[in-house]
C-alpha cells in the first residue's frame, strides 16, 4: 500500500468515533505527504523543519489566528517531545514514519 493511501486510511477512521473533531496524518520527514479530514471543516497547516539533531513538526490552524495546535520534536536518538496546546492525541509510527494528530471534542 502506498504511503498516501495509508494516510487516507488513518484520517478516514474519524467516522468511527463521535469524540473526534478531525485528524491530520503526515509523513514525519516529508512536507509533501499530508492528508486531513475534519468534521468542523477546519484546515490545518503543517511546517516540518530539520533542526539538526531532530525534526520539528508544528501544526497550526490555517488562519494562524490561534496558537499552534501541537508541536512535535522527533530526535534522531528516538526521543520524542510533544507540546499540545489544544485537546488532541498524537500517534507516531516509527516503522511507517507517520505522524497523526487527532483533534478531540472538548467535553
């Protein structure tokens, strides 16, 4: 299965969970692999930067009016640092090199 199809599969899983507002899935070392789906019609932007000893992925709402949703640092030694500024969950699959951010409904 291609990476693009796998990303689409991941974001389509939001249909199964009523507590999910949306999901973004991307290759965590490539700016051109990004798929997203949101119930509230949101659109997120992703910035991926190689900082030398780690990759930094920052995800923002497309209008940049709000603080970033989440920032994930993926270090080459395997360490991961996540700063989430809104209710979300982060999944990292090192084997497939996929990062997924799920926006959750605020209860």
